[in-house]
C-alpha cells in the first residue's frame, strides 16, 4: 500500500481525462474559456489505462474519473469501461456536469459506477445561466432524474458564491427530504482561471449556520474515514448534507488521495504546483517497475497539508489556474 511520510495510506486516485469543458462557470474559468491543451500533449486512452493499472497494483482501490467535463473526451465511456475491469479496483466513480451524461447512464451502471458527483450550483434556471454562461439547466436535471432511476448514488456538488447562489442553499438542502441524494456545499476556491479573488465570508462555519437557521434540527453524523466533508443529517430526510472546507483546508490530516492531470502530471495535492509527468515517463520507455518506484518516491514526499503544498511549490501564476486544468 502507498504510504506518505506522515503515515497516510493513499488508496484514492482522481484521474482527469480532459481539460475541456462545455460550461464556462464563473468560479472555474473566464467567459472565453482557456488555452486548451493540444491533443498530442494529452494522455492517450492506453496511457491512462496503464497508469491506472500501475496504481491499482500499488494498492489504489478507488478511482474517480473527472475533467474538465469527462464526456467531452472522445469515447470516454469506453475508457471508463476498460478501467472498471482492472483487478484490485473496488470503487469507480465519476464527477460530471451532467450535460452529456444522460445517454451513457445505462453503460455507467453496467460498468459498476457506484456513485456520481453532479455539479449543480443552483435550482433556478436563470441563475444557472448566469453562473455557467450556458442554457443547459434542463439537461442537468434530466441527468439527475436518470441517475436516480438507475439507482446510482448521487452527490450534488454546489460551490457557494456570495452574491450568486446564496438563495439556493436552502432549496438544495430541501432536495434531500424526498430524494436519496447528498448535497455538498463547497467553499469557493481561487482556481477560476483569472486573478479574481474569492470571498472568504462563506466558509464552512458560515454555511452551516445559514442552514441551521432554517433547519435547527440538523444533526452531525460521523464522517467516513478520509472524508473531505463535514456531514450532517436532518431527521426524516432521505439524503444528507455535507460541507467541504475546500479553501480553509481543514481535512488534510487524513488525506488519502492523489491526482493525475490530463497531461499525466502526478499531483500530491490540489494546491501543489506540479509533480512528475508520468506520461513523459511512459513515452521515454520506463517500465511499470520504474514507474512504481517513481510514484512511491513522489508520494512519500506528499506535503502535510494544502497550505504547505502551496507554500512549497505553487507559483504565483498558478494560484488562479482553472480547476479544469488540475482535475475537479
């Protein structure tokens, strides 16, 4: 099993399969998009599958497919199906914005996808357009309905933004009353592809107090090991509520995850500037054994927390890089 210098066991890989996205969310990228990675610089399906295979042999048993938006990648569903067959993989999940997802849900179910994180920052069609700059709210809601109809666990991810979607927090919590969904509110992070600063007002404590003002019966429940969220339940509700302290970074002590960017860079931490490029290692002829040793040595140097990672390796130019280039 992979273990870092602080004794944390690493068993969770977040694989970003593409940097491109079909939304232009204000908290992720500029209105005109980004300078997308050239096709030759992206990993091929074969390279991604090989990397995942190496990691599962090292004890990683959970993989999440992310982006950008994963289904913008050509034949992404085929890649997911191949990854799902890897020996030693016990949990395969997906993060998506839902725009292209509905058509693939039967195949996702057949491939053993256990849960889907669905990005949804508002339940209001007009606010959805203002936040995402796309008129695609109905597509996302159809995806949500289809996922539930196929009995796939759904977690709704909502970035909390002052002046944009605060009025949606309570309606989103109310979704958990009659639907078996978990709604997770995420502190806004600086990774928006511009130099725009984020508001620190709506941190996890402020979000919780806002919810509690409307649902005073809300109760704390036990957080799963290595959970990034503080988790709560409201008696009688079907789903749960989570709050992710993404900016204040209070969940690092039990971190079990690493990231691979679409270009093959291994990142120990979201707030890390970079790491070894496994794609280049493969293309230079490294064997699986050599890749394993490089991975083991890199993960052994995983920073203590996000603050240390940022201080050690995040360049000023990278502070506001888009989440699409990192992997959501």
